[in-house]
C-alpha cells in the first residue's frame, strides 16, 4: 500500500507510544513547508497551481529550530541608533588594531576539506535531483503563504464544536476531493491518485487495529483476573448481607426488651425537669413583664440608680435566660430607649438642681441643697459614665456669678434716691453715678456675696467628691475580691481533673462491668447538673430582685407623693453596688481620679470667675477715671478691701487668682501716675512761687521730723488747733542741727512722706512709687538749680538779684533733702523683694546729683567773692593812710558775707567756705602786689602791706565761728630777688 518512493515518510513508534517522523541524518536546512511529493506528483500541464498547492493530511511539518530564525548577525550588528556607522562590531568594541591582528589557527580543530562532505553529498544527491525535478514541475511561488492559510483553515474546522467527520461537508473540507477533479472533467490520473489515497488511509486504519489488538493481548491476564474477582466479591457481599440481617434482628429484640422501658423513664424525668424549667421561665417572664411599670414608679420618686439597675438586670436576664422568646423581641430595644431617656432625665435634673442651688438666696440658707438628691444624681451619672456633668455645673456657676453682681447693684441702687433707674438703665452707668462711699459699700457687698457663693460651691463639690471617692473605694474593693476569686478558681481548676479521675476510679471499683470512660461521663454529667442548678438559682434570684425592686418602688410611690427620693444615701449606695450587673459600664479608676481632679479645678474656676466678676465691677467704676481721682486714704481703703477678699478666697479655694490683683495693680499704676503728677505739679507751682527766703517752721513740721527720727515714716494724724499750740520756730531742728529752710522744702518733706505712706498701705506699688519719688526729687533738684543758680527766679518770681543768702538757703535745703534720702531708701528697701533691689540705685544717683548741686552753690559763693576781690584789689595802692580803703571795703564785704550765711550754714561749712574765700583773696592780693612790685624786703611799702594784712586778719577772726581760723597770710609775698 505504501509508495515505493524513497522520500515517503514511514511512521515509527517511540518509547512513549507516540509515532515520530523518521529524520534525515543530513543537517537540517531552512526550507518552506510543503506537501509530500509522493502524494501528489504533478506532471507539467501548463496550469499555474495544481494539487501540490493544497494541504497534506499525511505530511508532518519540520519543527522550529534556531536555524529558522529570520534575524542574522549582520542585521543585529547594524545598530541604527549610532550617530556614526562603525565598520565592524569588533573594531568598535576592541579597537582598530583588532581587525589587523592575524588570528592563529587552533591546534585542536582539524582542517576541513571537501572529502569530509563527500558522504553527505552522496547521500543527498538523489534527494536533490528529485527536488530539482519537482521545482521544474511545480512552481513554488507563494507556497508558504498558501500552505499556512490552508492549515489555519483546517485548524478552525477541527476546533468547531459541531465537528463530525461523517458529515459530507466536513469530510470534503478535511479531504478536499475537489482537488482531484479537474475543471473539465475527471481524468484517469486523478482517479489513480484518489485510489492511492484511499489505500494509504486503509493502511493507517489497519495499523491502528493491529496496535489495539496487540495491547489487548498484552493485558488479557488482567482482564481474566478481574472477571474472576468479581464473582468472589459477589459471594462475600451475600454473606455480609445475611450477617447484617441477623444483627438487626437481635438489635431490635434488645431495644424492645431492655431499652424502651428505661428510656421512657428517662424521658419522663426529662419532661418533668423541662416543666420545672418552663415554670421558672414563666415566673421570670412575669417578673420581666413588670419591668417597665416598676421603672416608671422608680422614676416618679427620682430613684434613677434603682431604675437603671433594674433595667440592667432585666437586660441581662433577657440575654441569658430569655433569649429568643418572641414576645420579648422588642423589650430589649425598649429598655435601651428607656435607659437613654433616663440619661437625659438625669442630665436635665442635675442641670435644674445646679440652677436652683446656685441661684437661691445666699443668706439664711443651708450650704448644700437636698443632699440626698444630689448624691443620687451623682451616683446615676457616674454609673452611666456621664462624666461631663461638671461642665453643666460650671456653666450654671458662671451665670449665677453674673446674677450676683446684678442683684447687688440692684439692691444698692434701690436705696439711693439720686439714681433714677428708668433713666440710667445700664449697671455700669449706675455704678459710675454713685459716690465713692456708695460704690465702695456696693463693692464690699459684692465681695461678701461672692465669699458666701464660693463657700456654697465648695460644700456642694465636697459632697460630689465624697460620692466619687466612695465609688472609687468600692471599685478597688471589688477588684481585690475578683483577684482573690480568680486565684481560687485557678486553684480549683488545677485540682479538678484529679478529682474527676478519682471519682471515676472509685466508680470503676464499686460498679462491676462499668468502664472508666462511663464513670468519667457520669462525673461530668453531675458537674453539669450542678452548674445548671446554679444558673437556675441565679435566674430565680434575678427574678426575685426584679419583684423586690418593683415592690419597693410601689411602696415608695404609695407613701411619698412628691418627687423627693425615699432612699437614704447609704441605701442608694448599697443598691448601686448590689445591682451592679454591668461592670463595663462603671468608670475606671483613672476616670474617677480624673473626675476628682476636675472637681478641684472647678473650685479653682469658681474662684477665678468670682474674681473676674469683681474685676468687671472695678473696671466699670474706673472707666471714667474716677478711681484715679481718689484720695490716698480712699484708694488705701479700696486696696485693703481687695487684698482682704483675695486673701479670703485663697484660704477658701486654695487658688491664687491674679485677675483682681492685676486689675487693682493697673488701677494702682494709674493712681500712682495721677498721685505723682498732682504732687509734681504742686511742687512745680511752689517752686515757681518760691522767693527763696527763710520760712518759719510750724510745730507740726517739727513734730513730723521728730517722728521720722523716731523711725515712724508716716504722716501723723491731723490735730485740731487749740489755744495752747506752740509758735513757729525759725529753724528746723534735726538731730541737734538747725536747718534754715524755705516753705517749699517743708512741703516736700510732707510729700515724700505721702509717698512712703502709700507704700505702707499698698506694698504692691513700691517699685512704681519709688521710681516716681525719684523723679520728684530729681525735679526738685533740677528746678531749684534753674531758679537759683540759673537765676530763673528773677523772671519767674521777680527777684531783683540772687543774693548769697538765697544761695546759702538753697544749699541748706538741698542738704536737708540729702539727709532724708538714706531714710527713704531704707524704708523702700524694706518693702521691696530682693530681686527688686536694683531699683535702689536711683537714690545713689540722686544723692550724687544733690551733692554736686551743693558743691556748685559753694563754688558760686566763692566765685562771687573772687569777682569782688578782683574788682577791689585791682585799685589797691600801697600808700597811707592805713588801713587802706581797699582793705576796709574787703573786710566790709566779708562781714556781710558772713552775716548772710552764718545763720544758714553750720560752722564747719562756714569755716570751709571762708577758707576757700581767703585762698582766693590771697591769690588776688599776691597778683596785685606782684603787679605793684612790692616785695618782702622790710621796706616802707612792705610795712604798709603788713598793716593792711593785719587789719584784714583781725577783722576776719573777729567774726563768729572764725576765731580759730588760720589765715596764713605770709604766702602773699614774693621772695626777694
């Protein structure tokens, strides 16, 4: 049947049962896929396409190899991305020298000649001739494309779901018989080719049948063994069926004789137990059914804690004992809504309680209103974790504080006929219309009201704090009990298995034929029964609790017709602990400690709010500057009242509030500024009107300086003048020294005593007052210097001239101020904090300025005499009569000078001043004698000069306090040449 053509493929079986095409030992070549030449030999007929163009169902295509690649090495090396095309890949990579290098032939490769290919060429010569002949017979133009298209078409046919080879259309598509029919008719050669194809297919079918028969023959023993095993299996199944029938009969007899009766007894016992459980459930359902009316009764008596605990217990019963009961399917949601309603009721009730407690009268009322009601509300709010209830109290507290001020102002205005409330409607305007005594009385009433207000808040917060502390102590106690119970359970669990095993061994020993596993099961069943009994007891206790709560609520409702609670605090707390079924609802210890801290912060906030409202009263009065215009005594009263209130609130609340003190400090600064400006202006007016003449010293000023000397730096009380009052003196006596002063300096002493008195009364303004007092002393020094040394008094007061007496009096006044500067410094230093001592340096600067001014006045007195000496001695002539008129004039002016200053300055200063004046006189006399040519030669002129000098010395030493003055006039002579 097979063709004798040498190139026809012969199928051969492989190891895996798959037939492989016999491969040509010659190297593979890249050639197009085509039909086998022996299937469709083609004679040259002149047609463009023949039978060889169609697909072959017998031929097998060559597998793809690396030689089938369409990309060659030159194409890969021809890189279009290069900017400059290189000649060779190797020269581009390894350089130009690489191509010129001669490569030595390998010693391991033989020289290949044409003789090595002779066997291959001889083997493929015949195939090549056939191939060349076929190329001439069948043109191969577009062979590859047509073959690929036909194969794709056949593949689509085979992949169709309705593929059936018995279908003529499918068969003709797979086997294109039309190729064997020419267009003009059927020739003899086409018929021969068709028969040849049929014979080839028949041959394939025979090969398949032979292979199948061979496989069956190889496995015939297994087939016969399976058939014999099937008969043996049927026999065993029949024996098993008969054994099962016998076993079923015996089991039925055992069930009928031994099991039905005992099982009936067990069923009856279970039925009875179920009936008992059902009865208990019904009683529990009846108790749960009364929950809502009981809650309503408890709420009518404000028993929020009892109502919440009843709801919690009922919800627990519903979840544990009555779960799945259809009649109670909505009760859980109703209880949740009822619990939310109770939460709102408690919050509203607490808000009403806070409002009524804080807004009631502050006098003749108990500090805590309805203590039991407050404790019950706090217990309920804590149980529901409504820990923000203190915010409600805080808001009500702020509103109540505002109302206190309004009420105090209204009560004060009611007793003042001068204020028409219909015209002056605003509180601030009403307070500004009041006189200071009226307003000060109002402020004291406000302070007193706020103290009572803070005492009430503190008492209420203490009650709340005690409740929180009780809950905290209860939580700690329960936690300790739970830990002890957990340790006991762990110990019991560690001994439990041994106990069960011991019971099982005992049961095995005492019951013959009883297995250990059965004994263990019985012990476990007994334990489960005990647990069930405990659950039943617990459910009955829950039911009794619900009934008891309902009864208590009914009794309380019948005996109490008001909304006041009928339980005492201890009973409420016991109920709170007893009904505590929802442990997770209770706040933790951390949260309770936070609530305690918030209570303390609320007390601090109450103190701050009270101070803030008092600040409003203070600033409302000070808006038009009325507080700045207060007298020192009035402002001191105000400061003392504020300090007293601040001190009382600090003791009561333990909080140092700074708002009221800050407002007082601000007002104090304004008061100090106004106080200082008034006194500075007053001092300026006094200085502008001062004629710099010695003033008489009233007795009150002498008493004033005497009190300063005794250490009392304050203003004495004013005395009513009487007939026995002392007369004024010419000098101010201080520590045995006389001070001739002007009237301005006396008032200056009183002014700086007023500064010191303010510091005594208001210590907080010590620094500011010290700065202002320093400014006042500097102003006195600078202004007095302008008026006296600068001769400003000539234009301001109208003095004709500034005399030496004016200068000496100004110097003595400055010395008096310098005397009191250390006293003032010590007084202020006692009022300052150590960190504020740096401001005391102002006194050092002031002392230096005053001493410089005193020195300038002394220098001015000396300069006056120097100018006089220069004018008089320039006309001096050494001639008779003696003493000369020049010296007489000098002595006269010296006597006037001494007369002017001796009563004003102390002796030491007078002596020092005249020593300086004498030195100036000697200098001018020496200069004049040198100009006249008079020397100490014992001549007539020398004698005349000696007489004049003796006259000068005698007159100077004749003055009071200058008797022992050493003039040393011998220095006036020039040495003889």
